[in-house]
């Protein structure tokens, strides 16, 4: 068998295997084609196994060729576009010279249109506000080409700066995708990952390193983090030197979302400092001066205003690039034609949109500018499949027709329909068929239903079996329409009994089973550890430690308590909704709008209060453990934190930090990072927020433990001291006596704690800090207990001093005031002592 025949058979097998991954989609697509509609099927993204054909343009002069490729997998998508891993099946003609592309090669394909309707709408709206035109990278081949050429030049600059052009992913060709209606590009497939969440017990040194201070390099940890940060900072400086000022935003560290744009190649795992590669140079959202979307945008807006860019996206300075190329003539000796091409493509791109912030008065008297804008608008319509090729020629030749065509698009709702009917023969036949043939109308409705079902199936609104049933019986689609505006999971919950039963079982019955079944609790922990190891949340060594102690009685008790925490999660939601419904029901005399507004307000209030019904149940459970087992020591943290909302879910991970620090750190970071990944944009895997949360719940406890151990070792030669606690208590009580006396003189009554809230917060915190600072060689737990005793004594002394003022006060009021002051003072003095211990500098060795 010849090599070519062998490759063709292998390619056919690969397409077939890819299509097995989502048989539901392919069956739905087949059913759509069976409707025999005149119009093409609406596409939002491609599935694995899709075979595509493009006319691509490489970067070796005017090289063009027809390329056939197959989608291996959908990698993901955002505002900038959607990314696929593809393999080239064929290049025609065979002698075509496309540098970097070869049959059988695996590449990254980026189509510059988001995969979801919301992302497209938001991105296009922001871009239109900024530049008064459609998103050019999607609809303008010159814009897509210019962006790819900038990447080629930056790659060559990276070779100069880093000594290796592999520091920037290569781009090989651009094309227009008629299926999705967008421009796209084929580039190098960089097999890599974002970053490992490295264990580091020297975060204090890392913080000093970030400030530029000289630190002990041997003790400094997080080598991958530091290498990535330094690489991205150098890349940003390089891009500014080359004139790619606005493209540099993709790698600005301070945006907190740029980190996933830089990968570490998997073939360079032996060193944390090698193998970093920049893979994404396509911005998704324009940066408006009144709409910063990240912390770093404030700085970028200021820099843009200095350069004269009110709205920023991907504009570069060609004069600066020219100077950089001339200064490194030998390195760019083969790219002079590319530079000229970039200048021409940039001119067409920039002149294709009004962009009043840059064109200014040119818009008033430049026929050439308006001609370019009109041509660009017509080309954009062709790329987006709003018009066919013959109508494109007609609009390019007749300016009046083009103007009328775009004015029709301004008609709400029907404007797009009229433009499609006028600009595309297929759509004219389609609309005519709907109006003249009942049979075709039924087929058109079924075809539209199938397209919606594909979208719903991808988003999880409907499972595959149900989607196929609805596709065969379109009348069933009407049952789903009332739920279509709800979030996808809620939609499926109300329309899929099996899914609803599984969710109810997961949320209600599963925590109960975990509470009563030790084997299921162990399996639950094993699954979490395995997932954490795959996501680099826990090291192999730590995971072995956790699993080796999984049968210990206290860990079983800990897991059982976590199961109770899971059971309490829906309590607040149930109570808040129930109270809202009751309020609406018992107030029939009020206007419905007002009662429902108050009901929604009740539900919202329960989401923000620090103590909720769910947290009360959780806290009372922990308190019952303390009473039943007569064991306060093993629950002294959880019994307080459990009563508070949100942070209470971390009560047991924090409580376990002393006895099982490895398990405690893992569980804390597991829950925290799962919550982070729900944060839009900034919660992306590999972004900075994920790293900071990991540091907060995993590495900072390690750092604090190391520092405390060192501090405890230093204190071994010191005598413990406690006499100063009385001075702290008396001093704090005296301050409150003065405050009570002043308030009593002016108002005639003793103040509540809320009326002296500043003193109530600051004085106990200060007393707690002084208590631990003056404790000499006392152990840490004795310092905290001493601070708590100081708080109780301060509360008692303050009431005794206040009683000396002659103000008549009953025993009941005294008891209430003492209880509140004792609770608040004890909590805050203990907190002040802990904060002070955490903030004390690391002892320096002599």
C-alpha cells in the first residue's frame, strides 16, 4: 500500500472516530439535511470529526492553496474567537509553497467569532462603541491578515530578545470561513499547559521579590510562577519597543486574565525557566476609557491617552516597527516584503471603519476613506454570509444600492430578514418557500428547531436522547419554550425528570448517605484527591499522606461534619424563598408589584447577611459535638466560624490545620478554587485569581507555620510573661469608661456598642496585640488564651467603672451588657493577637 493511500485511510478513520464522540450532533445534522431546505444550516461552532475546506493564504509572498483539514477537538472559545486542534488532510495543488504547513501536520485553528450568542453580542457592542463599525478581525480579511503579520514580526523580535523564536507561536496562514462567517488563521499547535500551582512556604520572600528587593535566592520558591512573570514582562517591553503597544495588553500581568495566553511547552518540563511560549495575540474586547474591565486597565487607559488612543484594541505604530526592523537589519532581512504587506493591510483595515477617535476631520473630506469604508462594509457582509458573490459585485459597482442595503439593516427585527432575502438567492428561495408551500414551511420549522436543539444540547439544556425525540416530533419543542429564558440547568431541571431526580439525589440524599456511610465518605475523599492531583492542587507526596490516613477516626468525624455542611447549603435558600412566599401570601391588600419586590428583597437580604439559617444550623451542629463529646479543644475554631455564612464552609478545613495540616490545606484550596472557577473571566483556569486563591489557602498557611515555628524556637530561651494582661485590661476598660462618661453626660444614657463602634473595634484589637507582644516566651495557644482572658476582664472592668458613675442600671441590663461586651471583646482581642502573630516579621538569624 502506498504512503498516500495509507494516509487517506488513516484520515478517514480519524474523521469516523471523531464523529463517534458526539453522535447526537451528527444525527441532528443529518436530520437537518433531510429537511432539504434551500438555506444552509446555521453554525455556531464545529464538532470533532468535521471536515473543512479553505482557500488559505500563506506568508511566502502571494502563496495560496486549497487546504482540507479535519477538526480533532474543540479547545475552547472566548470573546476573541474559538480555537480548534486540526489536522491537515490535503493541500492542493501539491506543489503549493505554504511555509510551515504540511499534510498530516497538527495545527491550531482560530476562527475569529465567539461560539456563543451573548459573547458575540457583547463583543460587537463594545467594538461598535469604540470604532463605530463591525468587529473587523472577524469580517475584514485585511484586519485578520494584519494581526497575523504583527505576530510574525513579534516572533522574529522574540528570537532577538530571548534567543529563541519558539517563545512566540508561529502563524502560517489566514483564511475566510464561510460556514461560521468569519476570518481565521492556522498557527502552530503548542502542546503545553498553563502553570502548576507550586507549593511554596516562602511567600513572604516572593512578595519582596515582586517589589524588586534583593532576597535569598536559595530560599525563594515558585520558580515557574517567577519565570512566567518575568517572561511576560520582557515580552511586553519587547512589544512596546516594536510598536505593538495595544497588542501588548494580551500579556500585561496586571490585567489578571493574561496568564493563560502564555503556556509552558510540555517538552521542556525539566526546567521551570525554559519552554514558555506566547500563543494568543488576538484581543477580544476593545478597551474603552469609561469601561475598564480589569485592575491593569486603568494604567493602560492612561498610557493610551498619552499616545492619543481614546479607544484601544490592536493598533500598532508602524514607524516604530520600521525603526526596530532597520536597527536589526540582519535578523529581518527576509521580511521586507512582509513589512510592505503589513503597511498596506493596516491601511485598508484602519480605513474600513469610521473610528472617529483616530480619523477626526478626515471623515469630512476624504472620498478615498469613504470608498474604502464602503468596500470594507460590503466585504464584511460577504464574509458574514449576509450576501452572496453576485450580489457583492453588484454592491461594489452600485454605491446607491449599497447605501440602501445598509439602511435596510437599521429596520428593527425585520431588517436582517430583508437584507438576507435581497442579498442571497438561497434565502430568497427559502422565504418564498415558507410563504407559498405548507410542506416547506413545516420543514423550515423543523430545521429551525433542530438548530436550536443543537445549541441546547451543547449548553446542557437538554440531553441527547431527548434532543433526538424533540427533533423527530417538533411539536414537543413548545413544551420547552417557556423555560428557554432560564439558565440552562434550571431549564433542564424542570423539563427532564431523570436529571431533576439526579440533582435532588445529589443535593439532598447524597450528603445524608455520606453522613451514614463511611465507605462512601472515603471514596468521596479519594475522588477529590485524584481530581486535585490532576489539577495540580496537591502534590503526589501530600496526596499519599492524605490517603494513608484516610481511615483514622478523627478524619472520619471530619468528613462526616463536611457532609453535614453540604446538607446545610440549601437551608438558607429554602428559608428565604419560603419567607418571601409567606410575605406575599399574607399581604393580599398590597399591590402585587410591591409585595413581590419586597419578597425578592427578602431573598436578596438572606444572601448578604453574615449569619443565616443555614449557618445557624451548621454552627449548632458543631456546638452539639462540643457538648456531646465534652471536647472544646478539637472544635474551638469551627464552633465560632461555623455560625458565619460562606466562611463557615471553611470552618473544618481551618480547624484541621493543627492536627492534619496537609488535609486541611488541600480541602481549603479545593473548595476555594472550585468557587473561583465560577467567577466570569477572572476565574479562568490558569489565570491570576486561581493562583492567588491557591496561595491564600495553601501556601500562606505553610509560610505562616514556618515563620511561627521559627519564632517559637527563638522564644524557647525567654521567660513567659502574663502580668501585663491586667494592665491591658485596665487600660482598655479605662478608655471605655471615658467614652461612657462622655456619652452619658451628653445623652443621659449609657451608649450601646454600635454607637461607639470605632472604639469597640480598635481597642480590643490593640489590647490583643499588646497581650501577645508582651507575653515573652509563652506558647502560642497560651498567648491566644491570654488575649481572650484580657478581653473578658476588659468587659468586666468597663462595666464596674461605668457603675461608679452613679447611673442606675438594673441587673438584667448589666447581664446583657456584660454578655455582649464579653463576646465582642473576647473575639476581637483573640483576633488581634492572631493578626499580630501573623504579621510579625520573620526572626532573623544571628
